[in-house]
C-alpha cells in the first residue's frame, strides 16, 4: 500500500458541524487522515490516505467528505507554476524553465493550461507524467498516479454536477457517453 496526498475541494460554507461530522466518519473508518481548511465560500480538506491505488484513495475520501454533509467539487494537485514544478521535482527553478522552453530535456513539455506573461499554470498531471517518462527530476510513480487520478476524478465530479442540472432525457445521453 502507498500513501496518497491530495486535497478535496468542497463547495459552500464549511461549518464546525461539517468538520466534526468528517472527524466522526474518519474515526469510524481507519482513523483521521485529513485536515480541514474552511472558509465562507468553501474549503479544502487535505488528505494523506493509504490505499492500494490513487483512484481508491481519492474516491473513498470523496465519499467520506460527502457522508459528512459536504459537496466535493474537485480534487487538486493540478495547476502548478514553474517554481512549483521545480520544488516538486527537486530541481532548480532554472532547470524547470529550461524544460518548459525546450532548451533541455527531450522536448514536448506540456503546454500551459493558463498562459500568463510571468507565471503560467501547468497541469501537474501532464507535467509529472512528462517528467516520469523523461526520467527527469525526482517525481516518483505515486506522484504521477496521484496527479492523473486527481485530474480524472475532478472531471468526473464536474460531469456529475452538470448532469444533475440536465433534463432527464439528456442525463441518460451524457451518462452513456461517460460510462
């Protein structure tokens, strides 16, 4: 078993009652493996969950969050800057910038998801996969697996929310498409 680190984003106000309910859910299972950061407009629950794989870890955490009465909107470990990439890959910021520009490495570095003049944002799922395949930096298979699972489950949660707002006949169409 591996330990997977990820954050579950939740919508709406996160109350003390939600945090206590989550503590009860986690205590009844395998013990407390999360920390809640709450705000008026939502919150983030940081997990360090042990499981056979990242998908199992994240889905079980989403279920725990929802059992505690909160609405999961996404799972993060996704958008990163060049500095974040350097820190996670345990290299210098210059090395990360060289990979991004193609001056070093095999080329084909993932395009930014959000292009900005000073600090573009990249998908950590894409970057960690690229680093792992290129055998650059200190990104291990657990980081790659976690990043990819976060991206996939966030997409599934987005589809789930969208389907709930569709007329019934259109729900079936979308559900068949993603099944």
